[in-house]
């Protein structure tokens, strides 16, 4: 089973070096926000029209995007200026920025606590270690910064356990952060593969899916960290998204430029579809079961349908 190509969405041409990075969707407003790192901007796609609507500028080195649709909040990690951006969806003029650690990347949000976690890659050239910064979103202020044991990658929030999970590349592990105790790592779960990268949560199965640089997809029990399963992918993965209704995990692989579709119920590779070399980031429209793959070579998004 593979994805069906529906067409393309043209996006603004690259102004500088780089391409696209993480993306997120506001389901209530049917908007997709993607980090256009080469343009220091978020590109906004209208999901109903499948067209570029506008761009949000002045986000230096933007690497991450996250949406909390219930509260209508959009968050960005701005790696070029060590800040996160916060604004209301559709009201970009109200953008506020909060300082975080060096080279921010991954984002996760706990609406219950109104706390945003930003995973910072770090910068050894200025003796800035990898870290996570916890932010009080209401106050638009940093609460604390916790030094991590290695380079951070992506991160997710678990609303059931009220915890954050953060991928660490080396040593390969998942760090667990409790927003109620924002000054420490609550626990660590080793990952038996090199370079944990993409991360997503399967609430119905109680699993974390961790895609690693050595081409392994690892499933872990979210409560204990025990290894539940392992699967080989088509190449080194980056962004992953679970379509819970389809039981399909979509894995972006920049080299050779494909999306692997994993049937998480049967735990097997259900199909692979070509994108473009270097297309390492995707977004999932769960309402329409559409997958957007961002193509840096042609500065556009390929739109696929996951049809049953």
C-alpha cells in the first residue's frame, strides 16, 4: 500500500541557503505552517484550497513549528537567533519572542500546564551545551533550562502521563521531563539504535515511535521505556507522523527521497513512495488523511492521500 499523489503546492523560492524544516497543522482553521529556513519565514498553506496563503517573516533560521489548535497558538523555534516565537493562528502581527538555549529545534506543548518545551541542539563553539528550555506561555517567559546528556532531536508531549519526551542523538536515549518538576530529567530510556531522530506518540497502543539515523524504527512502551519492536527503514529517517485512524506511521527519508508507510498494527512496511532527494520533512493532515512532503529542490510541497 502506497500513498497516492494528488498534486503540488508551489511555495516561495529560496532566498538563502537551506530549505524546509518542521511543519505543523492547525486542524480547526485548516492551515499548515512549515518552517522555510532558507527564507527565515513560516510558509502558510490553506489546506482546503491546497495553496500557499502567505508567509510569516522575521523568524531568523526558523527550524521548528508547532500548533496547539485548541488554544489557537503557533510556536516556532528560531535557530538563528536563539528564540521561540509565539503568536495566535491567523494573527501573526502579535508575534512575541522568548529567549531560549543555543540553536533551538524541537518543540512540544503541554496545554494543561501552559508550558512549552524547546529542545536546544547546543553550540560547542560558544560552550553552550545541548539543553531544553521550559517556557511559561501565558507569561511569555522562560521558567528553566535543563542541560541534556547529548544533542537533542525531536520531542513530543504525552497528555495522558503529563510528560515530555525528548530524543537524544548520542548517547542514544529518550529523556523524560515532568513539567511539574522543571529543573531536572525525570528519567531516561535507552534506545538500541544509533541517533534517535524523529519521534511520535501512539496513545491507543501506549507506544513511542523513535526513528533513528541508522535506519531503524524502534517502538518503546511509553510508561516503562521497554523496547516493544524494531523495524528497518529504507534509509536514515527524519520527521515522522502517525495517522492514528489509519494505523499508519509516515516516515520522511531524505536520502534517497522517499516516504515509508509503516502499518503499526501489523508492524510492517506497507509501502514506499518517492518524493525528492533531500525531502526530509513532512506534515500530516489527519482530517483528510493527506501527507505533505516538502521538496527543497523545487521549493514546493507534494500532496499525497493515504486512501484505504
